[in-house]
C-alpha cells in the first residue's frame, strides 16, 4: 500500500483556477459497457464524425510508426505549407494546435491580462470562457436569441478592455449559424481593437448558401480575424487532435511563442497532410456531408416524436433540444439503454442534450432507445 500523499491547501491555487468548472469529457464507450454490462453502446456525445480516417491517412500513420522514437516537427512545416496552399494564404498565416481548441487556448495566452475581457454567445463552446477565466480575465456571455448568436447584443457588450470576440459558427451546442449579412454588418461595426475569432470547426458539413467562408470573405479582405478549422470532424481524425487557425502573421507569431513545442504529434501531422492530399478527398468529404444531411433529420424527428423540439435550423453534425429543467435524468436513462449523448450544463444549457449524427444504424438505435426511455418514464 502506498503512503499517504501530501495535502495541498486550496489557498495554494490562484483564485481564477479555484473557481473554474472544468470541461466535462464524454464517457468512453468501453467504460460504459463495463459499468452497465452492455453488449453495445453507441456514442453520439462528442461530435466526432461517424466515419474513420481516409485510407491515405491510415497508410501515412503506418509509415510513420517506426519513427515514433523521434519528436515531431515542432513547426509543423509540411502541414502548414499544405494548408497555406489549400487556402491560398502564406504559411506564416497558419497556426497549428492540438485541435482548434488548442488555438483558442493560445489566443487567450497571448492576449489576455487580468481585467481584460472576451465576449461570446451563451450557451456555447465552454473553452472560450474557461481559457479567459483561468487567466483572470472576464468572460462576458451574451444570451442567444432564438438559439442563435445575437451579434448586436455582443457588440453592445464590447468595452475598451475587450480583446477577443468569439463567434461559434455553427454554434456548439445549438448547431445554428450566423448569416453572411449578419457577419458583414458585425464587421462594419466591431471596434478596431477587437480580434474576432470565427470558429468554423464544422465548416465542411454546412451546405447553406448563406454560410460564409471566413478565410475567403473576411481574413483575405483585411478583417482583424482568426478563422478556426479542424481535422477532428469530417476528416475523422478526432483521436489525433489536430486543428488550425488562419490569421494575420503577427497573431501566428505570437501563438508560436506560447504553444508547446511538440503539441501536434507526428501522427497527427502526417495524417492531416495525407488527408488533404488524398486523390478522392473532395468526393469523400461530399459523401460524408451528404450522409450527415440525410441523418440529421432522423435525429430531429426522433426528438419531435417524443415531445422535444430541436433548436434550429441546425446546419452541422449534431442536434440540440431542451428536455427539461435538468437533462441529466434523460442522459442517465439513455446511458442505461446504451446511448451516450451530451448533457449541456457545461455549455450553459442545463436542460439540454446534444446528439451527434451517427450512421443510419446508430441514428435508428438512438430513436428506439429514446422511445424506450420515455415510455418507461411515463409508466
């Protein structure tokens, strides 16, 4: 038996950290199976794509495996060059991160002091709030309007100490988008000292013609903006954690000063490069986008059939609905049925659940499980 470890008093930790509520990760499938004795568990909680890496990415991973005794390229040269070519920007205008979330963390580090603030819609992605508060900055959370970001109210919340304004686009967890006209108007009015972070992690899923490409329409036209993208969703590389931001070179240089030297691993880099260069990448992305567009209404209808109205229109690969004052009971009962969804208290919506679009079979599994859960609750 090990000896008792030292006790660390609460006073040791700085107040900004003591008061944080950490991001709550979803439970692993294997752990749920073990705890509940289930033969099958469907995970629809974390917005991963239901399809795995491209074959070219798997081949690249196999090729790099013998070299894993070496550190990765800390500058991510090949991946940054590939992304720069894809978006027709300079390599110096691409910042890598351990997921888009890694870039969010670095942006907070390079810009925020105690007394500064960030502005974002709420409910929304918790990292915007967590990364600000842990540095002693204020997170000004602005209620959504009809489930969508209220850019007018957000502009009113901007002060001379506002450094970052986050626009989650589409918003996580509601899945709703901001239109091109709304963003155009926002950029006409946002003060010059603000850096806007347009989080387009779900960019490849969106089919709406009124959804703007932040890199083409704002970054390249000289707006003070960082546009976030990721390989964690439609590219099927969530387990490797690789994302990026396209931004003015000065921002990328600053991020390079605080980013951990080797936080984007060699497997992540080579798999991302291979995914971008895959001969059939565009057609495979289109296939996955189409499958998502066909699956999302199935999830929405399953919720409606049981009295829950999804927030919408949803345009990404997940659906959000309020299921009561506290969504944990519905979450727990679905867990017993072998379906993992995301309760959204940590996103600012304690009564909501977020359901990721899965394969056709997984979507049907969710619909049937939800029916059993609510039937049992009513008896």
